[in-house]
């Protein structure tokens, strides 16, 4: 599909417009929508390098960010060009393969300030499932981007979905993308996820989610799990265990797996809750069924007996239908992940298929990313991918953690158990792993992942339940957790207010770790702790974390959090958390911010803390992005969500459709920083462009970053989370033209 305009005219118009985009404009801040900071006189850590009094990292000035400057857009032919002052953004419309809509995100996907079960009915979930991009030929004038997007046959959550891959190529005449026509729909995949491409674009690989025991029905090159995996990795079949649990504890099964099973009752054509209420009240006189009892309120382990009463009261026909409903929902835990690879083939040809995971299925708690390494210093070619992982217990239930799989591409093998292991299948963090993001450092030649869990064994629940943000490297074992970087408020239901987003390598010894988290320690309490326990004069300029590393742990935040636990002393308090589920209104305790820390090649933060580059005293901040521009600069993006000043109920999950405002941003912003986290340009607001909260844009070469997302992605302009025409966007940094 070509652009239906004269390219020479576009080139002339673009040349004039892009030439006008120079300078450092767009970096001033709003007087009415400014951020609250923890102290320090330098923006983003520049200047004196002083650390704010929170002891949790460097903060910015009191007037940065958020900016009210917005980029201005003109349309040249079919290309939208936006002037950002220190950069430009080009965007074109792209029709998805065969004109199909993208699929909706699945129920219970975890975000940093929300989950999609905030929209009670799956039909209400209206944001796109994550899409993935990979770029190649980035050292040429015509780099390319391959996109993995899950498509849907229709607009219902029950409609069949398929994976897809398509290709775009950069057109230097228009400074934007153009579809190449190279595309495919993957009928054997109900979803497609992470994608990787060789540097010269000749080889494309994608992760394909497919069915239970699919490798026994379709041709695959190698089943890597059966050939090389541990016994846990081969656990694909829990059908017998599900049947055992149906027989022995069906009431508990339905009450504690409420989201999967309760729609049998709520959508039943004849059953009503009033049919059972009198009997429930008579048989359970000590149970408070509330003012408006319903099927939806009978949930949790404490309601096991009540749910068993309802189930045993069903007619034989309804009982049989319920069993089939449970089986239909539960057997989907049995799934496989394949790696599909096209080598010197067009995408519509049949790819080679490799079975690479049998521990995945059911609830999606994290993303599935794929990375390709073509040839390291030892001559090794490999793939690495991260995924939420499941192990079944004797009742057909399961436990979630997450794995990092490293595939030897030269002989198609795995090694997760020897002393020379690469990757691990389990235990990225304590508890359930809510999010996992893989990365590869080309200088240290190590894969790793950043994980967010819903628990930690280090300080337990001393300060309320806290999930862990940890970095774990490929050489770790499947029985050890990663290195703790931070904590975030969390629950055992895998609901977290914050989390780790990605890790970006700087050199062999340094990576940048990007997280979302609320503030957890009051400034005055941190100052008192530093003075009384660590012996640091907080009035002095300069970071405290090296002193804290000598005192206890790697940085002041972790030292503070561990003090009460190890010393059995509650002298140093934490901010009382607003309930993670809901509240009358959003308040300051649940405002989130975005920080970046330098971590070592092993994931340790020794001598370093987080720089809180974006925070606001009114609004939640989330959906961060950090991409290396490979010229000493990094593109940093973020989004603003609901605000205290909105004066709306704080419905975080299990809420009405108003919870969409926690999943759809009000606005997206970009800025440029350096490796020391000095703010070089921005921030500036994008005029109704954005990205998926779990997506990651990719470097396209020469100061360019590329991604694709739905049109009209901001809350006020949101049309639908399912569209068949998306936008493909390219950020062009003016720094590419600097000497």
C-alpha cells in the first residue's frame, strides 16, 4: 500500500518543517500543573548532583515536570508531522492484516496502577492487548520495523483471536513508514507476542501462544522443553487434577476463582440470587450477606461453604452445565509457547516451529518478550525470552512465578540446570511475579530480567504487604530470587501499585532500571533516620546512598525499610497506604511517580538510588518508556492518569467502567535525558499520540525511535480499544544532527 501523494512535494514540505524544529523549545513547565518533589535544587540530577531528603534518589526542581507545552501537528499528504521543539514526530495510518481489528487485552492483565479486572465484565475491557515491535537495518537509510499484533475476528471478548506479523519500511522521502505488504496471520496461534529480527532483516522470529499438546498434532522442528527441560517445565497437563478438585472442593474452587467461573451464575438465563438467598440466610445465620447480596458477592475462601450450598442446590442439568463451564475455563491453563522463525522467507511462507515453553497458561500476569543475539564474542547465537510461568499442585491449582529462557540458536538447545546454565524457569522474585521484562547487555553479554512480585521474604509485612522489584541475571539459578531494587505496595491477589518496567544497558558494568512507585517514606522521617541511625547530615549536598550501603543495605530506601524488621523497632514509620482496591477518592498516598536507577551487571544498586524524574502532587504517573538513542541520549516517555483534582471515586479494580481512566492516560509526554539522568530536553506533551502501557518502542537508527499504537489513545479522545487502522509513529531527535 503506497502513499497516494507526490513524494517530492512531501519531501520539500518536510524539509522546511523539520528545519524549523530545532532548538530546545518545549521544555518549560506549567504554572498550574506542576510536580511536587522531595527536594534538591537540580533538574533530574543535573547541576550539583544533590539528593532529595527522601533518601530514595534524586528529585527534580519544584516546577518540573509536568509540562503544559504541546507539540503542534501539520498534515503533509498522508503523513502527520508534529513539531516537539527538540524533536519531531511523524505518523501514518496503517491497516492491520486483512483489515482485522486488534484483540482486546485479556482479563486480569497487570498494569502499574491498575488491572483489567477493574472492568468487571470481559466485554467491558476496552484496551488493546500488548503489541511488540522489532527493528532492523538500523544502520541504513531504509530501516524496517516488524510488528507482532494479536487480531480478533470481531468485537466480542469471546471471538476467536489469531497472532499476526507485518512489516513496515522507513521512507527517507517522507521521514515516515510505509507498509511493504509482507504480512501474515498466524492461524495456529491464538496470540502472538515477542518478536525479534536479525540485523539485516533476513530472519524474523515471534513467540506464538498455542493450544494444549499442540506439538502432538502439528509438525515442529524440536520440542526443546521435552528434550532439555526440567520436570517442572514439562508440566502441561492438569486435567486430571482439575477433575479431582471438582470432586473434592468445588465450592472453594468457584469462590476463589471468582472471575473465571461466576459468570455461569450471573449470565444464567433463569437462575437468580433470590432463588438461594433464603436458604443461605437460614443455613448460615452468622454470615453477613450485605444490603445487596448477589452471586458476585459470594467469593473468597471464607465463602466456600456458601458457594457449595448454592452449587448443591442446582438442578442436575444446571450442575452438569456448571461442570462443563469450569472445564472450559480451567483446561485453558494447558498451553504451549512456540518460537516461529522465518529464515530468508517471506512472512506468508510456513515458518519453522520450536516448542519453547509448557509452563504458561491461564491468567496473563506479564508480557512475553523475545530478544535475538546474532553473534557474541564467543561466537554464540541465541534467543532469550521472559514469560510468566506456572507450576501445578496436587489439586489442579497452580503457582505463578516467571522464567527467563535462553535458547542456544546454533544447536537449538537449552541449559537451565548445569553450572554453566543460561536462564532459569522459576523464582524471579518472591511470591507471584506480576510483571517480567527481559533485556540483554551486549557489553557484558548477559541476559537478565526485571521482575515485580506481590511479596518479599526480606521484611515480610512489617510495613504492610510489599511486593518486590528485583533484577535477576541469566546465570542465576531457578531456586534464587533476583537482587532487590525497590518495594511497591501489593496484595496477595497480585494487585500492585507500581512495578519495574524495563532495564536499558549503558555499558558492561551499568544498566538503567526504570520503575513506577508511589512515595513510601515521608521526607522528615527519612531525615531523622539518616541523622539518628546512619549518622548522615542531610543538610549537606550530595547523595546519601553510599553511606547507607555501609550502614546496612545497598541504598537508603532499603536500609530504612529493613530497619524496623531487623531491629524490632517501629520508630521509623511509612506512609499509610490507601487501599489498593478502592477508596472514596484518590489521595496523595496512591500517587505514583517514575524513577530510574543505575544498577550493576549483577543487578545490584550499590551506592546508587532512584532518581525520581517524574512526579506530580495531583496525578498518578505511569506507562514509562526508556530507549537508548545511541548517541549519549535516551528518549524517556511517560503518561499522566487520573488526578486528585478530578474529585472522582478511586475505583482501582473490581469497579465499574469508570476504571478505564486508570488504564487509559489523559496525556503522554516525552523528554530526553543522559546516562547520568540529567534532563536535556523537555518534557513536552504529545498531541493525542501515545503507546500501550506494556509496549516498548524500538530504536530505528540515527536518533529515531519507532512504535505503533491505536489512534486517539488519550482518555478524552478515546474511541475504542479495538481498531483496524493503527498509527505507526517515529520520533526524530534533533540530537542526531548535532556535531
